């Protein structure tokens, strides 16, 4: 059983072990057990979805105790904690390496997605990679001599904390796929659209040349506005939206694109909706578990603090945008971006087009772990105002449509095209 967990990442981290292990602290057996026990205990009392687990958390803890007792390697110990945490299947519940470890980890400026069962290049963020012949739409056939899909299942899946299958796949084949020691390049076998195979060695120290502004806006055919909001977590959001809004008012319809919005501050999303609705609308309903020791002694169930969804008021002293609106979502729509979707849905302002969102939001509670790492667990349950869950499910599109390998290779955006088509009606 030990080999199933402790050596999964050895091919990825061999160079890192050799070069950086000396700079990492050495944890005693007591410290290692304490770290596991602290995370286990905090989850029991603070993880808001604890009562919904489909397995016995205490039994899993007992399984891991001898593993952490025996594992003296610092990185492998943290990988045990990460795999332990991953069993909770929650996107806002994670274990993080100490900062010293992250100083030695990188990923090249290249992104992929699992599309039609294949790992496809979807973004190239450095001209050097383009000059080397890498093209959007290429299939990653093998990585470091291993089948591309199997690689994700073996080396990444055991450590992925995700609330939904779509978020799990996204993290495996997009966010975390190329991560590893900075000093260890990756070798890819790539297949182009004509079936030609090429091999590329790519450094993890390459920097990204892409700029991802908080917000962009352009006007498309038929005077349809395309507002892309990449984050609800940047301080420049407020000024950027206020400066853009007069241009939005001139359009005949609006596409709000949050397919790559990982969240941030829910109030930023609500602020947009306040410009779209002339009537008050509701945001998310909040529930927090309250632990009262005497209730446990009496055999009573825990109580819940519930904050019903509050009314958000339309923006004052501005013209309300009343033209048709659609929102584009994907598995990368996450956290506060999903809170925006709940509010948009409550305002009844238009359709969702794309694929189900990541299905995770809430308030993480952070704890310190031995050796400088950190853990967190979701302590707040958010739902639709009527209690309908979207965590663990995702915001569902009214019109479901996915990119295809062909559309990626041809530079087409079928999701945006469908939105433009719907606004013409």
C-alpha cells in the first residue's frame, strides 16, 4: 500500500529531491503524526460537508497513521497529506506545500484540456513555443514517455481536490498537468491535425508572455457586446467596469464571458448584475454548522446558522441595461464566479450557455501544518436561495455546448457562436 502513495511522483520530482531536499526541514515522527492529526481533527469540526461524506473519515485517518509514521521524506509526507485531503472531494479544501517547495516548482506557458478523450493544446503563452512548431489544436500523445491521459490519472489524480467530475478533469489536464520541478524539462510527443508526430522538450522555467486583464470588452457583429471578466478578485475591477459600462449601454445585446473566471470577491459579480436588473434580486443562501459541546453530550444533532439570501438592489443613479444578456460558463467558472451565476439566475436576465461550472464555493478556513505548509477546509455552505445545491453539481447551462478538437484546430468558438445566435432571435 505504501508504494501506491509514496512513490507516485518520483518520476516528476527526482531532480527536485536531489537539489532542494537539503533546504527543507526534517520532521520527526511526532511532528508528522501531529500534522495528519491536526488536519483530520479540524476537518471533523469545521468542514461544512463532513456529515455528507460517503466514507468513514476516522477509518481513513487510521489507515494513514502508519504511512505518515514511516515516511521520513518531506515531500512524500506532504503528498500523503494531499492525497488524504483529496478524498474529501471538495474544491475549497486543500493541503499546500510550504513556500520553499513552490520556489522549485514550475510549469511551462502551455495549457491543455481533455477534449473528446484526448489531451489537446488549447493555449500557447510564449512565442518560443510557437517558433518551435507547437500549435493550438495539437494532441499530446505522450508526456515523458507515457500515454498522456494515463499520465494524468497516475501522477496527478491522487492529489486533486475537486467537488465535481468536471473540475477534477480540468485540474488534472489544465491547471496541474505540466507542473513539476523547474529544473526538469518535460518531453512531449505531439500529433498535428494531419497526424504527423513530433517531439518537443520544454523547460518549466519559461515565462508567460500573455496578459490576462481583469476585464475586456469589444463589440461584435450586430452590435452585440462581448464582456469578458477573467477574475472577480482584482482591485481594478471596479474602475474597469465603470469605465466600460457606458459602452455596454450602446449595444443591442450582451455576452458576459466568465468561462475562465476562477472567482474572488462575490460582491464584484453582484455589482454587474445590479446594472442588469431594475428589480431587487437574491444572491446565495448561507449555512454554517454550529458545534455546541453539550448538544453532543445530550445526543442532539448540531445546529445550523442560516443566513437567508439577501436582496441585492439595482444600481442607483445609472441607467439599467435592459437589452438581452447571455452568460458563458465552463468547468473553469468557479467560486465567486458561481455566486455571480446564482445572482444572475435570480435576476432572471438571460440564459447560461456552455458547460457546467466547477461546482465549488464557500469560505475556506486555513490552518498551519508542520514544516511551513498550510491546509484549508470549506467552512460555509452556499446554495441557491431556495436551498438547491450547486456545490458538488455545478451551475447548469440552459444550452450545453462544448469545444471540439475540430473547433480548436480551426480557431472557432462554438460556445460564443451559439450565444451570438441566441441573441439574434
